[in-house]
């Protein structure tokens, strides 16, 4: 592309970037995850932590990789000596054709051995790299699965995906080639320098005079390049986050005709990503040309000063030839070290972000001596519980609730009154700021999380359907359940008929979030899933909000069977859902206003009475 065209394209991109920043600066607060560069020093302790992932293979793959690496190095270091000291100074100088033939055959065999060693080295390091990346990604995903809800409250799904996918992938090159090549090149450089000084100390000092300057400049560049690669990782996280939200919210985008605005914003984020990566690559590219210039200077010094030493008889021609070979070999690992150094910087930026997640500890922690529930009955007690999601917003104010086993309790109140917070505390997704939540008299902080949650099923208004078959989705909470048990659960909640109408019945594949199903059908599946899990405590959070009137009648019948013998917490606004509850708790701004059964609260003519009255007035208007 002509220079003018490149300049014009660059100007257009910058104009679009400025327009994007001015037009949608306020949107950044919505789309961009609040991430900053991780300010940890670049040190070997960080690298040592990364290298710990190689430990499982210290007795299998690593020895083979090191052995083949050593064979490769020995051959490469031996050949220049053979050529200079034996081929040139002896066989050629003395015209000994027999010795020359032996040397040629010997050098050929050495290169053949080197070829075989290289093949196995590549095989070993690739397997080693792939297994290490597999282990790291597995650990990271497993750790993220166990983090508390507040971790996900603060981060977008896109930024988490970047850590598990992109950042881990960035370490692949380091584990596959970088570490072995780094060791090989360092040992090679030490060996070459030792041989050069053994051959001719004065010539070695002359050709290596440029090294101090090179190390000084590379040290100066190190922090700047590292920060640039961190910025690249953060920008990729933002790009992925926006892309994820755009795909998830495509229906909202199209319904408000915001396709053009969303595209323009994406273009701006994409330009930012381009700029960050271009700047990082530009800074990283400084090292290669400098190494080549150092090589050129060293070669000029070798020719000028080495020729003078030959003329003066200080060194022989064979030594000069060996020097030429070793000097070419010397700058090759130096150049590769620059590339490996860039890999190292990328790996450090990624590993810092990965370890930031791995160092994140769940707010909800399980005690080492935590106990398990034995035959949970389902008694729930809130004792002066106070809870806040942050210091500025208190969700619950010292509330006390006593729910007997087998009771059905309805939580009623306006949005933000604390209903869902109570449900979250029962499942121990959060711990109370003060006070105690007990089940069967046990403080939940003293109990094992899996023991608690295995006895609880939660049905949400916006139920999540996983990719897979209908059968697998219902069986999700109890994987060992038989097909007959799955079908029976679906029949009880009234889902069996619509499932049979699907193309492949219970084996019908549904995509992510179950988009081929209606909202009511997805809700029926979530009821079947909860029933199959056979919980002692059932939490229904606006679970019938998406069900039509006809389906709700079936659900009400199913609920009577589902709730029998179980403790149930129902969060709902529909009168038909809550009027049969044993106890109705009316909440407002995290406080209990009143509680009792339906008839008692109607007779009190308090807040519940007015809520019911407003529902009837709305129905009369319809």
C-alpha cells in the first residue's frame, strides 16, 4: 500500500476513534469491566510459581526434553571446533585426505544424531506444554466455580472468559517452547563465551564489547514493554466483554433499533484494541533490529581485528574460522532470547491476571472442621440478621424469622425490599454481615456447603437452560437419576405433554438458554429439575411469573405435591401463589412490616391488605 494511502487510512481510524470516544464516553461505564493493570513487580518468584505447573512431569517428560536438548547443544558446540581446529588447521593444512574423510563422516553422523534429538525434543516439549496448559486451565476453571457470588457481581462474563481462554492460551508458547529454549540458549551462550575466551581472550573481548550496551538498553525497555502487554490483555478483556454482552442482548438491541450505535461502539473498542496491540508490538520490535545491529558490529570487529591477529601470527586461520562460526551462533540465541523475552513479558502479563483470579478467595468460606447435615428436617431461623452488599446499601436490618420444617412461607414486598437476599442467605451464597442464619439449629457457617446445597433447590424467574437434551437438563441436579424418574418428575409438574410434542421428545437438543422453548416451558423444566433433586428446602423466586393462567393451574396442582413435607420459601406477587402459604412475611426496605397467614393479614388491613386490594383493582380494570 502506498505511503499516502496508509497515512490516509490511519487518519480515518483516528477520526473514528475520536468520534467514538466523544459519542459514547458514558457507555464505557456500562460496557467496560472495571479492570486495571495488575501492578506486581516482574520477578523470578512469579516465574517460579508458573514453573510449579511443570512439577507433575519432572520424572516423565522433562528428563527426555532436557536430555535431547543437551545432545543438541553438544553437537552444535562441537562442530565449529572440529571444523576450525581439525578440518582447517590439520586436515586441509596438512593435506591429509584420510583425516578429512573421517572428519566429514563424523560431522555428518553428529548432525544425524542432532536431527533425531531435535525430533524427540520437539515432541517432548509440545506434549509437556499442552498438558501444562490443560492443568492450568482446569485449576482456574475449578477455582472460579467455587468463588462467591460477589466475585461475579463485580465482573462481566466476558472478562472472566478472557482469563480462562485467552490468558491461558498466551502461556502455551512459553510452556511449549519458551522455557526449554530459554535454558538451551542460556547454556549455549555460556558455552560459546567460554570457548571463545579459550580460543583467544583478546579477540573474544573485542567482539563482545557491544554486550553491556545491549543489556542496558534491554533493561530500560523491559518495564515499558511489560506494561504495554498488560494493556493489550485488558483491552482484549473489554473487547470480549462487549462482544459477549452484545450477543446475549441482541434481542434488546434490535427491539430498540440500536444496531448502528452498537456497531459504532464496537468499532471504537476494536480500534482501541488495535492501537494497544500495535503499540505493544512496536515496542517489542525494537529488540530484534538492535540484535542484528550488534551482530553486524561484532562481525566487523571480527574481520578487522581477527585479520590483524592472523597477520601478526597471534591466532591461526582455523581459530578465526571457529570464531566466525561461534559468533554467528552467538547472536542467534541472543536474537531468540529477545523473542523469548517478549514471550516472557506476554506470559507475565497473562499469568499476573490468572494468579489474580487464583488468589481470589471466596467470601463464603467453609471451615476445615465443617459438619454435614444428617437427615435435614428443614427448620430455618434468622436471628437478628443484618446484611449489606456494600457499605452504602443495607439490604436487611436485624430481621428475625422462625420457619418450621414443612412450612410454606411467602415473602412479599416491593422490589428491593430484601426478599431475594433472604433466599440467598438461606442457600449461603452470601454470609450475613451480622447475626446468624440457622438450619435445624446449626449455624450455616459451621456446615459444609455441599451438604447444605444438596438439600436445597432454587427455582428462579429467569431459569437457565443448558445446551444439551431435555433429559439432561431435568437431570442436572441429580445426575444419577434414571430416565423413568426424570419422566415422572416432568409428569408431576405438567411438562410431560409439551416435551412429547417436541421433535425428539426427551432427547430433543436445546441450545444455550433454551431459546427454542417458550418462557413457560422453560419454567416447567426448572420445576421438574427441582422436583427430581428431592430437596428438603425449596426456594421459589418469582417462579410462576412467566407462566400463563392455564399453565399456572397445573403448576398450583404440582406445587401441592412438590411442597408436601418440604420447607418452602416463596417469593411472589401473584395472590394465587401465596394465599395458601402458612405464613406471609411482608418486607419493606429490609425490615419486616407484618406477618401472618392470608386471612390474618387481610383483617389487619395493613400493607398486605393494600397490596392485595391493588391487584384486584388492576384485574377489575382489565
